[in-house]
């Protein structure tokens, strides 16, 4: 990994020194972009299928060497020193360059990369049928086909799948469809295909992520939004009973107005799992909170549980989880983080 970090101490907070370390195809590139880095932004989201990295570099002299699409970037973010921050570099994983843009004036180079190789097989459409298997085995098969390692939460890995067709979808789309079916993330992070329940505040191994406590003094602009729960009070899904040659219904929630899913499933277990996932989505996300932290924290990742204090009784009482974290490093702002939180239900 890179050994010479680019660092910057913004004028208002001279004691806090933020840093970024970058390597391309295993080679330290910090010296090559020193003085050129305009901004670096990393977006970590549980819903996009892959984290996104964007670098904007000053190319006024036209001397930036071409960076090939498909190059592997490795990133660390953190603080070298400071009394108001947690010091140390956080490994944010590896990213594959999928787009390089040159523009001007002023002449700049914008490099975009993702944690999944979208130029490779992960986005190629394919047909596949999975029979008499488990969710963990299907995710492992997808991961292996794309040079990834599967990390599936213990509560999901044993879910039974009688039969499911990929039917001309890419592995990326198929994995995300499975995530929706089981109310789980399906994202690529640092060469791992991670599949975990949404809103549980746990990592792929089933261990609880450390809770983050934030106050109104932790940042600046914020926005709190509440939405009314939908008109549904449960969910139901149909499944085909081959033995009886008829459709049956699996119902979850016990309400009088369940939402009926359009798809017909191959077994009662799959229908129940889909209905359960839909009910969980209904209960979650009735409140959102967006917050610009004054000092960036690269250790904040999606699914990390959060408590808020210092706003009001309504906001402070909500059980929160991180939905998205956007980390930005620039000479003008140092290291900042913008987070989007969602109520856990």
C-alpha cells in the first residue's frame, strides 16, 4: 500500500491533519499527484451494488500520464494528527477504474472507479438456473465467477432456494434482485460480495457494528424528514403448489390490508421470505436524517447504527442506521463526511 500520504491541515483547524494514500496497480502514486489533487470523493452506499470513487486532478500543464481503464486503485483515508479526531488511516479497499474524463478550461482530469469491475463479467448478461440450493451457495457461485469472495450473513446463508432463474440478467442485477427478495444488501466491497440484512446494524459475519454517537455540535447542515407509513399493514405473496396444481398464498404481518407481491414464487418458503422482506421495508425508513459532519470520519460505513442527541425528543428517540456515507478530501476542506441515516423500524 502507499507509503507517502498526501496530507493537508485546513486553516481553521491547524491541529487536525487529514491524509489520503493512493496506489495504482500496487504502485504508490501520491508523489505523482501531489499538488494536483483538487478533490477526492468516496461514496459508500448499500443500494448501488458498488462503492464509487472519484478523483479530480489539475492538469494545467498537460503532464498527467494516461491512466488505463481497468487499473486497480487502493485507497486509505484518515487523520495523521489532531486532538478532535481519531487518528490513523482507514483502509477503504480497492477500486477498478472504469472512466477517465479530460475537460477544460481549466484543464482537469477526472478519474472514476468502482469497487466492482463493471468492465468485466459482473455486468454481462447470462442465463442460469439454480435448483435445490441455498442463498449462501448461490451468492458464493456468483462471487467465484467474478473473482470475488462471498461474505454472507449467517441468518441468510442457509435460506432455502428450490429453484430460481437468472434469465438474461447480469450477475450484478441478479445479486441485487436477491438482495431485494431477502431485504439485504448485495454490494461489492474490496473484492468481496457482501450480503447482509438491511437495518440490523451488523456486519457480514453477524457481529454488531460499533454504535456511533453524534450530537448537534458534531457538524453543520442537517435535514430531518418523516413520511407516513404506507396504507399496507403486512405483505403476502403467492406460490405455486405443484402437488395440488394450484396457487397458494403466504401472508406475513397479520393485517387486514397486506400488500400483494406481483411475482409468483416456486415454494412456500420463498414466498414467505419475499413477504417478510416487504414487511420489513414497510416498517423501515419512515424517517431519514442527512447530516454534514464538521470533521470527516472514514470509519463510518453503511449499516452502522447511530444515535443522535441534542436535537429534539422526536429526532433523538429514533433508532438510526447509516444508509449512505460520502467522504470528501480536498485542499480547501480537508476531510469531511456527509451521511444519510434511515430509521431502523
